[in-house]
C-alpha cells in the first residue's frame, strides 16, 4: 500500500482510504474519490506540484500534501485493459 502522491505519471492505483480532514474527504468523495475507485496520475506541473489525476472520468488537480493523505493499492489491470489505460494516461 502507498499514497497517491507516490504514483508516477501513467500509473494507476485503487483508492483504499482518505486520511484527510472530514471537510476535504467529503469534497473529494463528491468528485469520485471513493473506496475501490481507480485513480490514474495523468500529468504533473513543471515544478512537480500539483498533479492531475483521472478518477471517475474527471481530471482533478491535487496538491502534493492532499495526495499524501490518500492511500492507494496497486492496480493490476487485465491484459485486455492495458491499451485503454495507456491511452487514458496520455
């Protein structure tokens, strides 16, 4: 298990838990950050912060300190899903 901020661009993870203040948790959950959601790191700003993530069809930019409070586990894609995931990460 790791945190969302550790995902490299193009990597996917499965959301496990939000270790953030309740107001932030509620806001993120309304945008699709719910347990078992697939999250992909799409791109990072030139200075490294924020990072844009794809979750539930939405692109959402999160600051590093927020992404550190989101626990994820590795995503094991089925072989037939790999091309679609690679395209989504572009």
